[in-house]
C-alpha cells in the first residue's frame, strides 16, 4: 500500500553500484508502480462513488488530476518493464 513506511533499501544494494539497477530491481520497481496505479484507481472510484451518492451533477474536479497521475505512473511502469 502507498505510504506503508516499509523500506527494503540498504547501503549494500546493487542500486548503489556503478553498473546501475539490476533487471530484478527494475521489475520490482515496476511492480510497486503498478500497485500505486491500483491505489489511484481505487481512490478515483471512491471519489466518484462519493460524489454520486452526494448527488453531484458532474465528476469531482480532482478526478481529472487523479487520472493524469494514474496515466503517468502507468507509463513509468510500462517503460521499466521494457527495460527488463
């Protein structure tokens, strides 16, 4: 989940080597981004449901920005997958 506070980083990680991130690091990062995409979807749907329940005549203003953020994160995950 987003903001869970757990971290698996260490100073001996291959990410700190001259060779750069490993393929498994990129795959793991893409997995994390895809989880964030799912979180953003859930948040957007929750806001839409809430607005509909409140009788709002249109989508919440924040929905457009959430969709843009979701697309950007999804694109980043896709790019990382292409590198693996």
